[in-house]
C-alpha cells in the first residue's frame, strides 16, 4: 500500500512499434479516487498509453507502478487481479452471448468468491445500469451502441477495480447517452474508483476530471488540474473550439455565437 502516494504512477514511459516511437518520456499520475483525463488529437498515442498500462503492449522504457508496486511488463491477468480494469474503445463484447454471461465473464478474477458474491456484484451493476438488468437475457450483439458501452463498463466493474482505464467511452454515442455514461463515471469516482479517462471530447472530459494532460505525437505537452487546462488558451484554441470567441471577447451576437 502506497500511503499518501498516487494509485497509478507512470514515469518516463516509452513504447515502440518496430522502429516507430509511439510514446516518449510520458509521465502521469492518477490519485486514489480521482479522475485523470488524457486529451489530444487522433494518432497522439492515447490508446497506446492505456494498452501499455494495462499490459497489452510491451514498454521500451520507463516504469509503471500501481499503489507503489512496479508492474511494468506484468500480464493483463496479473493487473486485473491487482485491481485494474480496461474498457477498450472497441468494447470487445461477446456478441452471441447474453448480457448476463458477458457480465459473469468480467468476474473471472473473482471466480473463487462463490455464487452469492457473484449475485451481489450483478446487483450492483444492475443498480448502476438498470437497462442491463432489463436486457440480461438478450444477446450483446443486439444491443444499441449506448447499451453496449454500458455493458462494457458493467463487465469491467464486475472485477471490483480500484483503477478503471476508459478509452473513448463517448465514441459514436448520442449526446444524451454520453451524459449518462459520464454521470456514471462521476458516480464511480464518488465510490472511490480511480479513473484514467482517454477522451477525444475534451470539453466533456475536462468538465468531470480532477487532473488532466494533453498528449501530442507521443509526448505530454501540458498537464495539471483539469480546470486549469480548461482555461489554458492553447487548450481552448486546439481542443475546445472557443478560440475565435475568446479572441473576440465573448459572445458573437445576440445568440451568443449563433449570429
């Protein structure tokens, strides 16, 4: 137990695809029960970062520590057992299996916990996502996009993670569904789960995060409190779409920019 320290600490991380350096000297921390957001353009290395932390990709250099314990090079299964769970951008559901069976697979690291414990975990997930409870016997492949994202999140929660790695949870979803997913992310923080959130919707990510960094061409170019980054002119110009309004000093007409 790393008393007083961050839950996740990434130091000088480097990842290569052959001769191509995808990540260079990346440093970041995620505190206990906090949301840390990673924003940046397509191809910046955001998904690579999560994959390396989860154990899906080898690291060419640097160190990853979970609760003060080095885990660089550890297998995915070991990291799950330590309390880490990844929800990938592609969601990776078993389309021909039911919602219930997909969720049960998420508890594989707790397989010795017994049926009563499994039932408690399912009840917790269904309380967070009532729609999954309604569709528990439905095949995952027949769900809507929003429901599939809920199922991917719910399956990760079945392992009772201390650290949740979320890769583009809002991707391809309607605004109402995005708000619901992000509401759940905030609720998980309230329950003590630490979250590393990779999100191309920079505005939404910075609104709910405690800490944030900008990843560009494999390097962290800005980092700090999320509120500070949300007010940084470079972030506003590049990621929040407010550059022109900021230069004009506010509203651009009676409708606040609609003109």
